[in-house]
C-alpha cells in the first residue's frame, strides 16, 4: 500500500490507533493528526502496527513527540504486533529501548 | 535505469517502488530490501524537505529528483540526484543514539539510516547542477 490508513477507537480509557500502510514524509501529517486526536482524549494509547509496512524517520519523529506528551501526563504508548521489518528500524535507531513493544493489542491492554 | 520525478513528498512511494522492484530483481533478501528502501526514501526526503522546501530560488522545473539504479558486482548502486545547493550528507557526523533516545529527538536519523543501511556512500557536487548521493548495497 502506497498511502496510509489509520483508524481510531476508544476502549474505555484506552485509545487504540490502527495504522496500515506506509508512514513516510508524505503521510506523516495524517499520522500526526490522528495521534493528536487521541492524545486529546487519553494518555493511555495502544498503536496497532501489525499492518504497518514502512515507517520513515519522519514517522518516528511524530511518534516521539506524542510519546513525550503522554509521558508528561503520566501515561504511555505501547506498540502492538510490529513486523520484523519495522522492528529492525526501531532497533537500529535505538527506539526499541524507548517504546514498549508487544505482540498483540490484548497484550498491550494488560501492559497499560 | 533512471526515474525522473517531481521533488515532492507525493513522489516518495513511487521512488521506493522503483528502487525495490530493481533490488528484488538483483536477488536481495527481504531484510536487505527493507534497508535499501529506507536509505533511498530518506535520501529523497532530505532533498525535498531540506533543500527544495527551504530554497525558494530553485526554479520549479529544477525541483525534480533523478533516481538511477544499476547492477554492480555482487550488488547494486543507487544514485539520488538533485538540483539544489551543495549538501554532503557523508560528512554529517553520526548522532549519539543513546542521547537521541533519552532526548526524544529524531533529527539526523535520516542520514544515519542511509549510512547504516547501505554498505557504501559517496557524494558528488557539480556546481551549477546539483548533488548526487551514490549508495551501494551488496548481496
């Protein structure tokens, strides 16, 4: 998928953002907008990245800015279902040490 | 084989697709395909965001990118050419990743990804024309 598809749902106090496709310098605006939309409602966020095919450093930047915000509010962002390909980017850039990454959304719910 | 395309972020998916399709034909593993994809995407993004977007003097017909791919012994070469001012990413020092992680910043990671994901990287600048970033990846 060339673009990105992002859906949002609230599960009690938890905001769940599902991201599919590619977050690059072109689509990062949509990603950032959706992150902020959820941030306005809650500081407990799960990002379902199972269908995320590609993330550029622009996407990592948006993610880090939101992470900063939730941490200030005492919350957390947990990433769920990350592919090996995307995990490699997180590992290489040092972000695996910053974010909690789990296998699935249910696992992320119990970790929040 | 060369792709000449508008220097806008909307072109990025087409650039990745172009390079990936060639890299697949060369027999790169999925792991290395992901590395090539990111390095090229970041090289193009750098030009679009930091050269073309910040320099109003570049004429519109020069706001293009040329992506050239070719097979080399045991690998491939991809060159990203622009028509902006001189900028040599090869000379940019690598960021301290530990500091980045704790400072929650991502600035400089695009160039970092080009350097770590490709095996060789070189820069050429032709005055009056522009920059050419040449990156090589081996199988």
